[in-house]
C-alpha cells in the first residue's frame, strides 16, 4: 500500500540516484564560482552542491516517514521492509563516496556498511520468526552521528571556505578536521556498540 510515509521512503531511494548522478558532475565548476568566488554560500561545483542537498532532503524524509507512519497508524509491512533498506543505501552511498575523496578511511566505511546490512538482515530474520528487535537509543545516536558526518563532509566539498563564521572554521583547516573527526569516530564507536547489542539480542532465535 502506497501511503504518504511509503512514498517518502521511495523518494529517499530516488534521491540516492540523484546523489550518485550528481557526484559524476563533481568536477564541473559552478557557473557562479568565478563571479561570486569568496562570497557566502557560493558553491564550488554543481555536482557537490546537488549531492549535498539531495542527501539533506533524504535525511529529512528519514525522520518524517517513520514519524507520520506511527502518528497516523500507517505502518505497513512494505514500509517495515523498505524503510531500513532506504536508510542503509543512502548512508552507504555517501560513505563510499567520502572514502574515494579521502575524507573517510575505507576500512571505516566497510565496517559501517557491514554493520548496517548485518543488522538489517538480523531484524528481518527475527521478524520472520515472530521476534521484534526494537531500535535502541544507541542505534538512533549512531544514525544521527553518521548523518552529521556525511553532511559536514558534503558541506565542505560543496562550499569550502565560502561560508560565514563559525561555519567556515568548522569546514576548513584544523577546525574542519576536528569537527568531521568527532562525528566520524563517534559514528564508528556507536556503530560497533549498537551492532554488538543487536547481535546479543539475536542470539536466542539464531540458536
């Protein structure tokens, strides 16, 4: 059944396609760059700017589809299956790209992606056996840190130093490295912790 939450979830998958295509244009200079270089929020390239905002919109739909489904009793089996997959695909696409441009170590991206799909598989197996593996608080914080890291990196790639303070200091130089580092290592720690928690939860039905 295609209700509003499910439509938002499917739109997030479509935004992954937009995000991916935009990255192919990442080397294309923005037509605004020469005329407004150094001005606030002047994009450095078309591709990185489109990628940033498609990711931001996707992250917003991640909140609203679940919120609307619970609030208006629109939870469906289709939504339960597609919603976590859409989240994982969006985050995985971002981490893979950020690894290719040197903003995230490849081994970190591999661990994060492995955990995401492992937990999704465990939850689906549990649901098939009549068990419910509810999302815990660490998982929610993990998602928040992952999204914050990806957005911080994409803002850096899209706008660089063309940001007002204090955003500029948080995007370039030592300040930018610290900001992204805090979000990255927090994401990794919470990813491993929440992944371990889900594995412990799943022991009974796996056994």
